């Protein structure tokens, strides 16, 4: 019987499928190097307490106080990185360059669209507030659309590889604002990256996360 380990999920699209908004080289480095490193480091940390392999990465970061103290920081950073990036690849989808539009929906539909308008005024105002939170995240981190503890939509940002589920919130949508996510193409222009990123959001997947 093989030892249990956490594994890097495959991308469901080509490395260049998000161009021109996210370039092929960034995707290769981000997925194959950065995400793989979080998985490797998590496996190394958990090897000291192999019973923890029975837990999902989400369960680990939701219950960090149950993780032995000598590996807690490593688990927080690397399980968080694994959870965050696994979601990140799923909530993006290819852009149809020939048509000049996303291959999927260009904005949310149904109940999620209604709730976004109720919560933020309009879809455009939501995007602006989300981008603003991403720009203002000091250093490395993430910006999120979450269902908060009251079951209402909210925009939050987290440092490093922290995830809103650590605070009892449900992440619906999240964007990575670590420099490795955008620096090859956008240099220090994080705001430009945040604006461009909406072109590759997989709203069908985001809707599923909201409905679940």
C-alpha cells in the first residue's frame, strides 16, 4: 500500500490558454514550481505525524490548533498554499483570442449575480472594490470574495497563504497577488494584473462554489 501524500493537481487547460492576460511562462513557473513546492513542503512536514495524512489540506488549515506546534507554521503556509492554488486553477478558464472574449461566461449569472448587485451596488462596483482590496494588500497575499459568518457576501484579503476558511468564511473567488503570479508580464503594476484577470475568471465554477 502506497504511503498517503498530498499531490499537485493537473491543470485542465494548456499553460498558454490564459494568454494574453496570464502568460505561458508564468503559468509554468506558478503551477509546476511554486505550487509543487507547497505540496512537497507540506508532505515533508506531515511525514513527522503521518496520521495527519488522513485529513484534507482544508481540514488542516481549518483546525490549525490541532496540528502539532513544531509543524504548525509549515502546515499553515504550505497547506494554505496548496488549498489556495488548487482553487485558483479551477476558477480560471481559457480566453478565446480569435473571438476576443472568454470561452465561458464573462460575468456571474443567477443568484450570485443578484447577490453581488445587492451587496456592492453593481458587478462593476464589485470588481472595483475587489481590485482595490487587492492593490492595498501589503506585501504578498490574496484577495477574496467570501460568504462571511452571517452568510453575506464580503470582500476580504489575507496575508501570505492564509485562507478565509481559517476565519470561518467560505471563499467563493480568490485572486493571488503574490508577485510570482504576475511579475513576469506586469512587473510592479499589480493594478493592471488585477484588471486583466477578470478576462479569465471561470464564472461557471465560481457559481458552483457559491451554490454549494
